[in-house]
C-alpha cells in the first residue's frame, strides 16, 4: 500500500509568495493546495489537510475571523502563520489560539520547511492517537459483552460448539489487545523521539476514559474464564487466559 504524501493548504493573497512557496513545498514532496483569500481557503479546508499555512492580513481575515473559525472547526490542525505586518496583538492572538508557528515575511525557507515538517509530525501523531482511542473503545465493548455473556451460558448448550466459539472470539480479542498495546507504545515512542523541543500533550490527545475500563474488562474476562474452566474444558482457553494475564502484567 502506498502512503500518500502530507497535504498542505497555503492561504495567502500575495501571488508571488503563494506560488513560489507552493512550488518549494511540492519539491519537498508535499501535496499543496493554494487559496488566494479566506473564503476560498474555507471551501478547500475539509479535514483532509495535515497543515494550514496562512497569511494574517488577507481578505476575510483582517480581524482573525477566518483563523478563529478554522480553530473551531479543526481544533488540532497545526497552523503556521506568516505575516509581513507583525504586531503584539496578532502574536498574542496566535499564542492564545495555539498556532504552531509565527513567521515573518520575507520568510526564510529553512524556517518554513522546519515548521511544516514539525507540523506534519504533530498531525501524524494526532491521527495515530485518535485511531488508538477508537480501537480501544471497540475492544472494551467486545470484552464487556463477553463478561456479560459468559456467566449466562447454561450447561444445556453444545459444549464443543460453545468452546469453539469462545476460542475464536477470545483469540481475535487477544490479537486486538496485542496490536493495541504495540500501537500505544508506538505513539509514546514517536512522542519522545519527534517532539523533544516542542512536546505535544499525548495524555490530552489520548484521553480515553475507557482505557481504565479496558484494563478492568481484561481482568474481569480472566476471572470469568477461571470460573468457567471446569464447564468448558478447553486447553486453548486456558492458554489464552495465560496470555491475557501476561499482557496485563506488561506496561501498556
């Protein structure tokens, strides 16, 4: 599978700067969309961009209205500001809205290249943590369902068929647990390696109250498997229980 290049939206009413910068970004391997004013930029910005590079003084943004709207629509989108008219007021507003960088025109290309690269890393980390949160929630829901179902299973059911179903379900669940554990470690590793100077709040992005429930569900599943091991004499279930216990002992 081919991974698409990061996508940049460049919003600036200065034609020379916009076209030259877009060319340089494309030479760096980025996909670059350009907008000559805030109205066009708003139409193009649909959640598919990794970074927004925006001028401050351009039609539709004289009072930061465009950038405030972007921040409301896309709270975690990295925004790099460029301006030929720096002021304390705009610098303070940029800080308040949590923009990634505030660069002065004429922009030094190495500075802009660094700012974009850092912003792309942040977007990648945000998407990774979002995916992990969603995966954790799905796994928790499956484990909670298993906890509710196992105690209700009566002895009248076909033991062999029931044991096979449990084997299959729990094997899939354990595979998901292992993948989730690995991805959480990847997020933390990326954070430590890629953002030493300007750390991103991974705990805030990863804030998933269900992760605690996830651990509780795993512990509950082990407990239920222990209680039902006499009714369902399955060697595979016993091995799976041991694997889940090992996963719980690991630092995830």
